C-alpha cells in the first residue's frame, strides 16, 4: 500500500479587520465579517470589543 502526499497548498495571508476583546485576561477575538452585531461583546467573557487589524489566512467565502 502506498500513500502519495499532495503538495501543500500555500495560503495567502492578508490584513483582516477583527474585533478583539478589551479584557487583558481574555484572548477572545473574531473576524469582523463573522460578527452579527455592529459592536459585539466578547462571546467568551462578555467584555466590550475593539476593532483591530491582524494578518490572518485568507478565507474562501464562496
């Protein structure tokens, strides 16, 4: 039995708008495009969130 390994597809990273938790003890964040609220609260600790830009893998939203 042989297994072939396909070459790994490289994922492009892009600047992405995210919401980040303001609570220093929480690492919660979410992509802005996946937020249901205009100004969301952290789903982990319910603290306010601020907009940030992070370099993240590009998602295919097709």
